[in-house]
């Protein structure tokens, strides 16, 4: 198996592991745990308009769809090609 194929397989395994570990609909704290960031950084990204897509059920109830967040993160990738 070639190196790009191995990288793709590793990426898919990581994606599947994340789907098992984190709930489909995450609250802000769970999102930060998933991304490995602080809540302060999340709110900074929100102020700049560069945060993951959110679902607002009410003014005080915000959730983040795991699959949408993963797609958002993939669009942020830079490089990675050999």
C-alpha cells in the first residue's frame, strides 16, 4: 500500500473513532474537546466569523453537528500532500 493510501486509511480510521467517541450533536464544551481548543478560542473564532457551523435551537441552546464540524475542519486543512 502506498503512502497516500495509508494516510487516507489513517484519516478514515480517525474519523470513525471520533464518531464513536463524540455525540452527533455537541454542545460548545464538547466541540472544544473534539477540536482540542479552549472555549475562549471558539468564541474568538465566532467573533471573527470563522467558527464551525452551529445550530441554534434557541438563544441559549447551541449545538454543533459532528459531521458538519468534520467537513468544516477538512476545508481548513493545508498541505498534507507528499
